[in-house]
C-alpha cells in the first residue's frame, strides 16, 4: 500500500513538473510573439495617416481630457525701498492662478502622406473653483485664486525700452532725445500695480505705444513694435496665419509629429533666416556660428506625442514656444502610474547651463551664473527664466532676494511621464 502511494506521488510530481516545463516553454515563446504583435499594432496605429488615426484627436486638440496651466506670482512688498535706496527685494509668493489650456490645430491637411499642415492656436481660460485654506498648498482638485488680485510687479516694458535704447544703432544724441521723450508722461516707475492676470498674460502698455510712435517718427524699425506687452501668449480669438508642418510618421515612426516648420519658421541648420531667429550670441568664428545656428533650430515635437517603442537611452527633442527654443528630454527613471509602466523624462542638464559649463550656451548669451536662460534677445527686455525657486541654479540667485521658498526636487523639477510603448 505504501509502495503504491509512493508511486502515485512520483507520477503526480512528474505530471506537475511536465506541466510546469510546458507552460514555461509556452511563456518563453509567447512573450516575444505577444510583444511582436503589440509592436505591429502600435506601428499601424500611431502614424497620423488621416483624421481617423487613433491619436489624431489628442494631437489635434480635439481630445476632451483637460490640460491645466498653474501659475504663481511674486508680489514685491518693498518697491519704494528698492527704487529709492537699492534695498534687497522682499517677495511674497501668491497663487495658484489656474487655467485650462487648449492647444488647437485647425485647417489640417496632408500635402503628402508623410507631412501634415495646419494652423495653430493656444489659449487659456480661468478655473473658477476657488481655493480655500492654504492656497500655496491646494487640494488634489484644481482650484484658483482670483486673477484680478492686484500685485506690485516690475515694470518690464520700462526695463525693455532702456535695454533696446542701449543697443540701438543711432547716435547718442538721438538716444537722449528718445529717452527724454519717453520720460515726458512722468508716470513710469520701476514697479507698478498690476493684476495677476496682467502679470501673466500681459497688457496694453502706454510706454510701448509711445515708443512705437517715436519709431515711426524717426523711421527706426527696431522701435516699431506691438504696444501689447506679454510674456505668456494667450490668444483665443485668432489663429496663426503662418502654417506649421510636421511629419505624420507614415514612413518613419521616429519622426512622428516632429516639426518641419513651426508658424512659418523652419527646422534648418543652413537657412538660419527662416528658423527661430531669436538667438544671436557667440562670436563669428565657425564654431560660434554653428552654435548659433543650432540654437535657432526647431527640433522635435510640441510635447503632445513622441515616437513609440522608446528605448530608455533615447533622447527626445521638444520645441518650447514659450522659451523660443528647443531642448532635449532625457530619461531619468522608470515610474508607475495606476499600474502603467512609464518613462520619466527631464530636461537635460545642459539646457540651463552657462557658456563656461556648456560652450554652445553662448548662443543664448548665457555668460552669468549657471542655471538660468537669458531671454533678453528673445523678448527685448532683461528677462531670465529658471526652474521654480532657482532649482539647479547657482546659489547666488537665491541670495539676491528674500521670500523665495526653498526648492524641493519633487515639487519644483520639470518632468514628463511617457508611455514607452505608444510615446504618449
């Protein structure tokens, strides 16, 4: 009886072992087959062949999933002391001011199977849900303070005017005459009261209006500019008249939605007169000219869609219209969101380095302490961009002002989580 039971156990164990080996072999064979089938499905679904493509609505801005843009504004609390005595600025961080962001592509056509032509609109509408309690640490839902709240802010147009005058190719006498004319109104000060919305989206500036008239009177084209000052564009009424063109990905998935042309400006390394055209730093040596041309190129996509089937060492170029430049995103870690495996990408370390650390940064006139982007040439005003709370920047910036909260890597770094299978 014992021998029979022993044999039965041996047979059962053998059957279990055989089944185990069978399923292991099937798994080893099935996994690459399943992956190959998924790759084939993705390669067929991702290209924007026409308006029926799986990702067309998301790319074109017709997707219903909302995108949010959240701003915080620094209120200058000691403006008089700064202007009269050169005091150290004391700032008060106020926010959030939250908006729903829309990126809408219109007049979409396919000039060729490999290219898509369109006009582009990007605009924001305010979130009306109020923030209660601690507004700097809002709840999980998106809320907003009233953007009609008054702030004391730097008079950027005034600073821009004098930046332009200093570089104007006219005689000192004409510069002085223009400067005297600009001071006639008598109400321009280093700081001025503005609503949070005006700080974010701009306003019609009387000084710029006067400068425009002076430019026409003296026939100085550099002074003939739009009197509406703005750093963050918000245009809900008109579409860009100059067409943009991207690759559809039909012939090369790695190029899907990458720009050939953005608002009439081309991705080009040779014809720099039709690229971004904002960056003119570096010397005129062959190396300096190459850095300048590279800085003005329009590389990559708008960040809505990237190539599918990503490798973790793949660098993703993206064009950022707010900064008038392209930047590279690099994979830093793998993360999970609701059970979905994602690649986390952050802007490359070189994007905000100065020319000492990264010589090509000379194109942006990045010669000061590292960690910021000098946007003076791009916006005709002494404006610099950085990560929140000067994250990854030289500590000198934080020492120049009071009121900037300590940075937090988790809260203040810029990152993008992307599905490596679909590139979305």
